[in-house]
C-alpha cells in the first residue's frame, strides 16, 4: 500500500506549514501585547523559523524572554536576529540597550535603601525637619 500526498490532506505540507507560521506570528504578537510572556516566546520563536527576515519576531521573543527572567535566552535571540538580518544592527542594538536598561531598573528596585524613621522618606530625600538625623545615619553616626 502506497500513500501519495497531494498537499490537500497532508498537515505537514509547505502550504500548511506557512499557515502555521502565520498563525504563530499572529498569536505571538497578541500574547506579547497581553503580557503572556511564556506563550509569546513560544509562538514568536516558531514564527521566526518560517520567515526569511524574522527581525520583528525575534525582537518580540527576546522581550518575552527578558520578562520571564531568561536573560541569557534574550541575548541569544538578539544574536540570532543579528545573524539573520545584519542590516538591522541599529534596531537590534537599541533593543539590547532597552533590555539592559530594564535589567538595571529591576536591580535598582531590588536594592534595599534606608528610610528615615521619622518621616518615612528615603534618607536621600529626607524632609527638612529630620535632616540632621538623616545626615547622621548617612555618615554612620546615630
């Protein structure tokens, strides 16, 4: 028994493959916009596989990976974008700078800082009445 595919029924045909890539692209962009990072990463990576110029999908996937805390994967996706589309070096560099800035902001938010016990402002922005106390805390003298 021999099976011959005409492309009409075969789900792995080229036509169906391009349809799956298009659906993955649409769903990935929607997931990215809605903050569904894991699904966006999966769909956008799949969409990028089916494109000759996958820049938009790889940049979106890198953003999703960054949001998931997968910094190394985000960097790998940006490198892959540079390999596939070297003419988009500026756009990729801007996306990388944006990710670096986000990483710095995330690190700054995790860094604890001292608060004034009197006015509950950060010691760097203490109110005038508490200034002598906060200055002594900054210098290490209680």
